[in-house]
C-alpha cells in the first residue's frame, strides 16, 4: 500500500501493460468534473484535468 496521497495509478503488478494503462487515461481528458470517485480510496475534489497531470508527472 502506498503512503502517497492524491491521484495515482495502481501498482505495476496490476497491469500487464502499464504504459497502455496510463495512455488509456487520455480518454478522460474531456470530462468536465471536479469530483472523482475512485474504486479505492477517498473522493478527490479536483478537476479531472489536474488529476491526469498528476498521474503523468
């Protein structure tokens, strides 16, 4: 379990193609939302565009 807070990808062991998983997030770029409800962890109160910038470094 990571101690990092905020947007993050699951550990690489959960993806057979980690680069492809990150690339798939591009589908979310046009979503206009300010609350993200992930499958695990607390709700994120930030624009999707900002969360994606964090994921991509």
